[in-house]
C-alpha cells in the first residue's frame, strides 16, 4: 500500500521549469503554462540529506516510500548538479528546495498563475 504524496517548492523558477515540461514528462511545451500558488501547513518536517538517506548515490532510500514516521512532510534541498536530488552540505547552498507533503489537507491553493514565454 502506498499513500499519495504531494510535492511543492517555494522556488518559483523551479515550479516554472516543471510546468513548461523542462523537468517533467507531465508538462507541456505549448504556452500558456500555469503554476499554482499555495500555502502549505507543516507540523514536523523531516530533512532529507544525502549523508543520511542515500545508501545508493543515485537514488534516495525514501523514494517511493510513505512519509517518514513521526513527520508530516519531507524537506529536501536539491541541486541540478546532483540530478535534482538531495545535495550534500559540502556543495554549498542548494539550488532549490522541495517539500513533499503527506496529505491533501496540508495544501491550500490560493491562485493559478498563468504565464507565457
């Protein structure tokens, strides 16, 4: 049994790259595109790190799993140079952040923002 999880980011440029299809097979290359501005309720975030959560350097041990017990979301600092996976602290500030929430009720959509190139 796998529960549904919801990924969001506080980085507008990262969300736009997903929306336009640059980073996702679910995006579209035809404009206009959209991103959804949302608030996310976080109680206890589990910080995903390369040092702790990667026994295989190419895939996080939490991939495809439910949210870690005792937490309601995962918070991941990611970098393009690491394939948009968790980047080590030694690489400096992460390029983007991802938050993976465990429940629909944690997300409150505020607006749909449409844009073109």
